[in-house]
């Protein structure tokens, strides 16, 4: 009997009906989720970064005295306080006389004079430091403000001047007669907390001076376009006042603390009369604002003004600061006015 030699092949099913259905369902869900995520990514734009440029930097002292081996921390204030990415750098013109670290701590090394410079994003301020072998007593202390009105929430600095210029700083104590109305820190930075009146006092080596502070509701305010003004004898400048109040029209009255140095007209025009300092006050009802005027020698006219840039590449909506160089260097400082048009061909469309 003959039997044929053959092989029968059986193909096992890859997936059963239930398994295939489950796999197809999962693939559909994954595909749907991927579509949703893609749509979200395509429709969501990265929020634009808001750049707030630095507009100035100032020190709490422009002249100071130290003993050999003594240290003191200078305080630098940046305006505005919420500026984007401020980079602060400190330097000494003669580290053999006085050194400074990157926290602003100055240390007297030997008798002499050196200039401490602080810079931030193109802006600078200086402090002339005199180092003495023996203590030079403080003869007088003067605050940059004598009376000021500010709204609740206002944070500002009060500068202090010590005489003579080379007086040993020693210990500086700040205080507020009513901390519930306003506080002041160890560097003279004041924070207005609630409506009311307080007195800010500074004491340096037994000598003191005070500033009367009125804090009012934040829905009322008076401000001047300048808090400090450097002028030459014979120069004039008209201060601009901004008032926010709920009582309607108000009358602004002007006054000068020292008319031998500077006078002010009914319209706010300040005229420099003689060298020295004067406080110009604008008052509207209970609201007050002040400007410290410093008058130097004869008026030195400006010969030229040069901008650091001829053009700038930026995106619409962007902002940037252009520095101006005024010559001669001893020209009487005056506010800069006007503008220079940047060529439109250098404005680029913002990428999506």
C-alpha cells in the first residue's frame, strides 16, 4: 500500500477579533490626542517678553569719608525698580586708597582720595571717598528733602549730605516717627504705608536732620517732572506739574527755600540766581511736591550733542535707550528735549 508523503500547514490567527478591535480603538484614541496636541501647539504663541530698560542709577552718597581700615556699604538705587536684567558693576579709581567689592562695600586702605563708580546698563554715578588716618568730625548733616507728600505705596530714597566732605561717616541711623505711616531702612529708602504724617530723621555721628512726610491716599497725587535739577547761574527751567485729585480744579502755589540761589515764578519757571542749593515746592491743597535745585558757577553752554547710535535694529513694539554725549564735559547740565527719527528701514517685522 502506498501512502503519499505530504504536509498540511495550519496558519495560526495573528489576533483574535476582540484583540483587533481593542488595538484599532487605542490607535484611534492616540491619533486623536496627537491631533489635539498639535492644534494646541500650533495655536499657542509664546508670550512676548516685556523689556523695562534702566533709566538711571544713583548712590546714597556722592562724597564720603573713611578711616584707614574702616568699611562702609554704599547703596545704589536703580530706576525703575522693576527694570529688566540690571547689571551693576563697581570700581575704584585707586584701589590703593580705597577698595570696593561688587556688593558696594568700600574699605579705606591709606590716606588719600579716590572715586568710586557704580554703573548699570550704561548709566553711572560716583562717590568721592576721602580716607584719613584720623577721624574727621562731622560738622553738619543735611537731607535732600525737607518736606514731601507722596501717595500710599510710594518707595523713594532720601539723599544725605555730610559736611565737611571728608568727614568720617561713622554710624548712620535712620528713623521714622510713625512706622505705621512710613518706614525707612538703613540706607534711607522710604516706603509709604498708610495715609498720615511722619518725620524721617537721619543721625550721623551725633548730627541730625529731618524731613516732614505726608502720605495721602493713592487716588490723589502731585508730581514734578524733575526731582533734582542742576543749573548754572542765569539759567532758567520751567517745571511741569501733574496733579491727580478728585476735587476738580486746584490752584498750584510755588515757593523757594532760598531765593538767593533760585527763584520760582507763578508758572513754575525756576531762575538760578547764585551758587548753592534750594528746594522748589509746588503745593496744591494738602498735596506737595519738591525739586532740589543745585546751582553751580557761571552757565557753560552746550556746544554739541552726539548720539551713540545712527540706527538701531528692533522689532515693532520693542524699546531701547540711546545715550547722548554732551560737550564740553563741564557744560551746565540741562534736561534733554526733542527726538531723533530712527530710519524705518531698520525696523524688522516680529516673527510669529
